[in-house]
């Protein structure tokens, strides 16, 4: 056997014995601790949708929920989960980020009262106490909701309850809370033995907006990993829509500490709200909401959509 033939056999054997091409690593910074709002991403990871696209995705919970877009802007992460109102504000501040997709395509934010409390319609808020966690957008949202019934923020008393929205409402510290998530706080109140009622901003004067979105550095939207990521998320969203129970079992298998009534009910309450076409951009929605933000002086001006959003094809 010649040396050339031996070398050829060795190369062929080496080729067949070599491991498959390594998956491309991708870092996703969550907006908060892992919860059912992240179901498509978790399902994509636990059920192999990312792997099928050749991705090795690392999910990171932030120590500070305000940091993920800033970290992506600084090159310390690939994708950040953020909020549409936050995106408009950060673009106005000059942060170099862009939208590339949507996770939750309807608002989750709401104003919540106790069903047997003094607020039976929005007009009843006059002279009442309203708890909030974060000023800025929530103030503007509340202001628009009050305006829709002929009131203003000067007609109510705002109280910062930090993140104790449900406890402050149930204890009677406040008569209503703004910024409560309809898929969590309503259930939490019911589990505690009371009944809540939600008033939805998009039904009371506030333009509809995407609750959770994916943002990346504005100069990296052509990264081929992002198209693969969104394809995997879309496939996972369809899967969990078709197989919610199996997807829930995979979710709690990965995060057993979340196997409780609150998260189980939130899982099913959130299912209809996930974007079935996460890579699709609704330009009209973003334009209308930017105009709302500008009218409420949350941003200085409305800029062209292509500055802050990019469909990945």
C-alpha cells in the first residue's frame, strides 16, 4: 500500500469520525426572571428548535431589568428582550439598538381594581388613589385612559408602591394600580381570595403596542444568526399553540420552581398573545405609538421607522 493511498484513507476516516459542525453560539438577555411570557424561547431551547437551526442559545436573566438593551448596545450580548415603549424612549436618547422581532404582540399592561371595590367604571377614579411602580410611560398611559372619560392625572392621587402592586391594592392602600400585568396580577389576586377587574389601555384611548420585543445592536441586523433565531422561535410558537400541555411540561421540566398555580394559569392566559409571525413588522402600529409618545413628551420627536426597526429576511 503506497503512502499516498494510506494518507487518503486516513483523511477519509478522519472526516467521518469528526464531530458535526459546532452550533453557533447566541446570547439572549431576558427582560426579567424567566416566566411564561418567555414560553416560545424556552420551548425553542428545550424542544430542539434552536438546535435544528444550528444555534446554541444561552438565556441570561438580568440583575437589573433596565440593562439588557444597554448591554446589547455595548456589545455585551446579542439579543435583548425589551418593550416597545422602552425602544422608542431609548432611540430618542441615542441608544444604538433596533427592533428585529416581536415576542408578545399585545399589551399586557393594564389598570386593575378590586371587583367589589369603589371603582365600577373609569369615571369612579376621580379623587381616588392609584398605585404605580415606574413613572414615565405608565403616567402617560394612565393620563390617556383618564382623558378618555373626561378626567386627568390631577383628578387622582398617584402613590409609588414600588413593585407591590397586588398587595397594595388588596390591603386597601390604593384603590387601583396601573402597570399591572393582566396575565399575572389578576390571577394572583384571585389566588389570594379576591376578585380583580382589569381596564385595558388599548380599549381606553391608548394606541395598541407590542409588549415584548427583540432588539439588537443597530449595526448588526445583518447577522445571519438572527434569521435562524426568529425561525426557531416561530416554529416553537406554533408548537406551543398546538401542544400547550406538552410545552408546559417541558417548561416546568427546565424550571421546576415555576410549577405552581400562578405560573400554570399565566401560561394559558398568555398563549393567545404570542406573535405567530415574530419577524413581521407592523409599521403603522409603531408610527402611531411613536406619535403618542411624542404627544405625551416621552420622546422629543418622531423619527422614521427604519431608524429603529429592521425586518430580518
